[in-house]
C-alpha cells in the first residue's frame, strides 16, 4: 500500500498522537484477549469505542484518495462500523471480538501508513515482551489477519463446545476462508493465502469457478423466490458473507411485504461470528444462525433458533452450494435425505458441487491439496450427484455444468472456467 496524503479535514488535529495512543490501546487488548464472559464484554466495549474513533479518523482519508484504494478503504470502514455498532449473540461474543480486533488493526494500519507512522516504534516495551512470550505466529509474516498473529495465550472458543483453541483453529486453512481468498476478500489468514496460491498454481481457473458458483447461487435464490414463491431458506455451509446477501436477493424478487426466513448453517465458529453480525434480516423477517455440522442433520432441524425462524409446515428451499464435497458418501447422502425428508411438498433443493469430470488433471490435484491441508473431499461425477435428487423433480435444464444454468451463461467468464455441476429440484 502506498503512502497517501491525509485529507485536508484532518489538518489542525493531532492525528499522529491519536494513532499512537490507538496503537497502544489496541496492542493492550490484543495481547490480553480474554476468555471469561464478563471480560469479553468489557473488551468489546473498549474495542468498539476505539474502532469507532478510528472510523471517524479514516473517513476523511477515504475522501482524499481515489480509485480501487478508496473503494477498499470504504468497504473496510463499513465493516468496522457495522461490527463495532452491533451486539453479538452471547455464545459468539468471543469470535466477534476476534474479528473486530483484526478489522480494527487493519484500519489502524491504513491510517498509520497514510501518516508515515511505523507501528513498531510506538509499541510499549512491556507489550513487546508480552507478545514475544505468547506470540501465536512469528513476527514478520503476512499482514493478513494481523490480530491473530498478535493474539496471546490460546483461549478456548466456547461456542465450539470443546477445548479447541484459536491457535488450533487457525493452524490450517479453512475452506470458507480459502473461498474468501479466491474472491479476493479480506476475511482470511496467512495460512489460507498460502493454500490459495497452491490451488491457483494447479488450477488457475478457480477464481472464475468460484465467481460462477456465486452467480449461480444468486440466480437460484431469485428463481426459488421469484418463480416458486418460496420465502424460507436453509443455507448449508453458508460460508463468509458475500454481497448481495441471500435475504437481499430474495427480497428483490418477492412481492413487497413478503416475510422472509433464512437459517444460516455452518460448523466454522469464525464463519458464524460473521453471520451472526452481518447476516441478520430486518424485522419482520426472521434469521437463524445455526452452528452445526451437515453430517449431523438432526442437530440442524431441531435447533431452537431454526425452529423459531422457519415454519416447516410450509415449503423450504435447502441450499447446498459448494459444501457437499466435504462430506463423505456414507454421511452426505443420508444427511440430505434426512434434511429434505422432513420438508413438505413444494420445497426445493439447490446443489452446486465441484467435480473432476470437467478438468480431470487439475481438479484431481486440487482434491489432493485439499485432502492434505484441509480434509478429504469427494469430487463426484454427474451420476453420483444425481443421487441427491432421487425422488425429486429436476427443473430445466437439469443437472448441468454450473456455467450453463439460466442466468449464468450471460456473464463474462472465460470458456471452460466452470469446475462444478449444479441443479435445482422441487419436492413433488
């Protein structure tokens, strides 16, 4: 990032002192990330106030620069402002704190670079000693996710329901964060960036493949809501938020006044922290955030949050976009059968699934990298994918390459970029 001249509106204010104090305060929070519930609440209060002060300082800077840099900074300012102003669910407060901490550090770094301030010069000696003793990652790694490089003793993540620590959670790539990296997003960590570079080396078309999948997801929701009139959705493996959100897509095609209900499901606690903060539809619409594993479908449909948001006596659309490949056959087919078996006629099932049928050499190497770094995946054939729709009525054009679905072919992707198949079906 190149140095940028501060906006004129910041003149006359002691911005360097503000940033120096902010760095010290932020370091103090980062090096003492708590795990007791009351301590988390106190840290969130302090961090939220600091984040909003930095937003105020950054807004003039955003007005003084142009092009992609301005869009990037404004997007970050918006994310920090939304998260700092929101109140997380109690069981996701710790993850919420971690995400806000990382975003605030990124925003502070923008301001420090704009004002030619080197953060290492202003860190207190005690903080440096504390960081050296407890560092999760060595100093000098990628600036992606700086908070997690600085966070001290491994603290348990309570919503995981087990003794998993932050250090363990970020020790290897996550599929949701790799997807974010392929989208050129900001919500990933150095290990995810390294994994993404390896994937692109063996399959350079993956960025376009992810974009095609995202386009299909938007078109699928628009079709399910606009043509079939479905207003309830279960988004399996929802991943990190993208724009437009599922609710926004459905609301754009449904009649004004329609009530929409969405249940976002994922097993990644960091993903759910994002979802609980950024993926909540305004009233009277209903949103559920379900921290569950697709391989355990009963825990999804019996979740109190989901049951409070969705009415299972009316049609529901189940979305399984780019997620089933992470579940082995012995669990995947029974899971989809169990989930959809409880739905009423008129419900729908939408699936996208990566395959080796389109790019055998490249995709098999992708599968090998995933298996080695994240976990085993199944690159199913069209015949194997068809089994998920047994007893359902496929909508035209049926089970086809994702890029060949309605509304996707008109987008400007290079020929042969798709790496998945897709289909939508209705329960008779």
